[in-house]
């Protein structure tokens, strides 16, 4: 077997500088951190972690110590944030990256619209964007260019690991979006040489080995370039990932490595391939014995390697890592994988496929939860316990909820004890429910919120009954109005305010005093728990008009009132609700009146004069005829003086 090692491969200057700086710092100080993984190589990261380097995701996780800025660089704002903390910065930003940062900073200040050609989620691109107030357009494909608005001036830069061909194609199209464009080819020279060297070697071999982190951008591009000339290209991280059985049949093998791949990993691969003919059988046996044997449908333990918004990568001790797609994480479509897991978490996973065609193991967290969830739910159902549920979908006749990571149905009639017009108001919300039906064989779970509310209402009612006292004043809400009174909810129990207890005055219908939905204060007049009856009063919460009559009325006052009752000896006039006065038949008019109904009717509005007030006896005497005397006097005065003119003397 012939092995050809690409001339330019392995650590680039920027990565080597970052690693050397980190190791030197760790020798002097145990309290050292890096903001994000220093490089995209988990073997190197593990080695640094063992030496004492802690990887953090944001500054809130540290208060003091040394912070190493990785070669990818960081947004400009981070340097200001660090000033307020007891933190020493060890800046290992790659010199090529720093040049790009300075360029975008300079040209954004000169009102150029910045365009970065690269991967929008790559830390280098995120860092560069932070040097122009995060206002740059990020372009990773031709489709992204459509979102760029026509502008006066554009400054175009590239992620250092971008391929030359892609940069040239996209930068040309982007430049058409502006009257003036400045195009800077910021692809790292080491990256360019590594890509050119890889391209040449891949034309000369039967198979190509590309060594580097699976999430390393520059390594992924090397694999992409290699496949143009050599379809038998294998992207591996370490010697453990080598597909030895496949490689054994090739006569000529090329090797290249990404910028984050240390020399010792490259040497391991070269040495292994050099001895493959002699040691293949022995090596294969050792590898097979060390690997986990997987079968579809098994549940195995794994450790989370990385998490993004779409998937979780898990190390399960197999020759390749496993992938849990977002749809296989949970039955809840609203979940964010990054909120559920972090690197280092240990989880149980279900093997969906041992090989998806690309060498990946497809895993499921959801299916493990389903298996465990059914067992737990059956116990919860038997014990009559409550459980949390989240509404994730509105369907015909009800809603779908996730209960213990399983899908359950809530009939519309069981969403609440009260009628719900639009179930969409519950979408995405959590609620406590009870299982009212469960059938594992039919995969059917039916839950109810109404049953929980009924129990809550009962507890609330029992507590209210225990606390009730006559004379107690309680806040309530008018729920229903009838001809004979109003029903008021005083906290889970409806009490009746009889029409006679609504007002101190006369009431023809309760709707004159209250409306449904009104918040009112009522007093407990009486109650009978055995019959479930509570008598309430509304008028008693307000002072009776007789209590302060002497503050509002005086003898001789002339006021307006309403005739509310006719009797043989006179009429009763309502001065205000609950306060009536009597106009004796002799005080109605100077004219002879046989009976009051000859001149007055119930509902008439009249003016009266107060003759007497007897508060203790609750009597008010009124007169209408005295107002006739006053009116007659006014008329006589006008008639007697009708011939007078200004200047006349009168006696």
C-alpha cells in the first residue's frame, strides 16, 4: 500500500498559536477558561480539559481568572464586557481573522454595507459580524443574496476557510447589488494552500483520508474538495474511525488533515496505514472487541457530544457517533434541543438505525421516553394522581397534549368546567390534568383538565363553607339574574341576593340594580350547608338613608320626589331609595280632594316641602299645597306690579 501525505496539512499557524498559548497559560494558572471550544477537535479539547482548561459559553459563568480568546475571534463588544470583571484576556485570535475584523470595523464606519461570505453559525463569522454592530449580511449560498437590498456601497469579505471557487462566484453576484463594491479575498493563505494540496493529491490516489473534527468547517471543505476527484473519500476524526476493511483493498491512499488536527493524530493514522498489511487482522479483532455491538430497537446509554437547534450528537461507544434529530427528541414540537441537553449529559437512547447510509447511527430519545412513559402513566392512572400536560395542537373535537412525553387527547368538553369558545387560547400552555382513560395496546390516552378543576372547586367550596359566618362581608361576582333576585359567586359557591335585599328602595326587577359580571360586596345573611343555600344581602353593605337623614335634609327644604304609593289619607313620595315621606291628603292642595288618586298617580314626579322630620319614628311630613301658596304669592306680586315702570315709588 502506497501512502501520499498532502504537503500542507494539520495545524495552521493560528490554531497552533492558540494551543501553545493555552498550554503555556495552564502551566502557570489553574483558573483558565476558553469562550467556546478552543478548536474544533474534541481530542485536543479533552487534553486541554484534563490540564485544567474550562470551556464556557458566556461570561456570566466566571467572575475572575484568565480568559483565552480562541483563534476564531469574538465580537468587539466582549472586550468591553470583560473590563468590568476581574478577568485577564489572553487573545489568541488568528492574525488572519483579526485583519478581517479590522476591515469590517473600518468600512462599516465609512457607511459601507458589510457582506460576509461564510457559514452564519460558525463562531468566526459570528465574531466578525460583532465588529460591525452585527449588521452584516451573511451569505452562504446564492439564495441568500436575494435578501440583500440595493445599496450605495458594499464591502465583501470571506470566512478564512471558504473555498476559492465559492468566494469568486458569490462575490461577483453580490457586487451587482451596489454602485460601489470593495471585494477582499480574506481566505487564509494556509487554508488556500491546504485546499490546493488536497486537490492535487486526491487526483493521484484510489482513496483519500481527511482527518479532522466532524464539525470543523475547514476539514469539511477539504473532504468536499477531495470528493471532486476521489469518490472514495473518508472523513475521520481519529484512528478509531478508520474503515479498515474498506481501506485494505486500495493500493494508493492519500492523507490530508484540517487546521485543527494535531500532528500526533496524523502520525497515528499514517503509522496504522503503513502497517495495515501486517497488522490488519489483529487490529480489526481488537477494534471489534472494543466496540459496542448495536442492534435496531436496543436501548443504550450515551453521552451528549454536541447540541444545536436541529439535532443532538451522542457518543454511544460505537464506531460512529449517534444522531438524535429534533423530531426524535420529544413529542413536544415547541422544544429547543439546546434547552434540553448540554455536552456531557448522559442519556438513554433508542437505536432506530445502525447505519443511515452515511455511516451515522440514528437514535431516538422520544421512543425511550414513550416506553418509560407508558409504565409511569399506568401507575398514575391507577393511583388517581394528577400530571402536567402541555397543549401542542388543536384538533377537531379537542386538543393534543404532551403528557410524560406521550401524546394524549383532551376532549373539548374536558378542557375546562366552563365553556371555552376558542381552544387556540390554550395552545402552547401548560396545565395540570387527570387521566380518565388509558389503553397502551391502542396507544390511547385521554386526559381531563375539567376533572382537576372540579376537585379544586370542591376543595375551595369546602374551605369556604368552613369559613362562612353571618354578617361576614365578602367580594363576589354577579353570575345570573332572575325575576326574584341575583345569584352571586362568592368564591366557588353561588349565593342568592333576594330582590328585597338588593336596595333600601323599591325594586321592580333586579336588573335595575346589578348586571351579570358586576363585582359586588355582599353580606352573609344566612346559610345552610346541608341544603347548599346561602342568603346574601347587597343593601346592607350601604348605609340606610335614615341613618344620616339629618345631614342631608332640613325642615323647609323643597325637593323633588316620586309618588310610590297612594292611600286614602294621602300619598307616599320617595325622596331617595329607602326614604319615603307622607303628603297628607290635606297637604296635597287647597282645593277639596275626595281621594289622592283624583289628582296623582304612582310614578308622578312632584315637588314637595319638608314640614317635619322625626328620625326616631322614621317619619317625614311633606306638603304640596304650601308650594301652591308660594306660587300664588309670586303670581300676585307680578300682577300687582304689572303697571310699574322704572323710577316709580312703591310701598
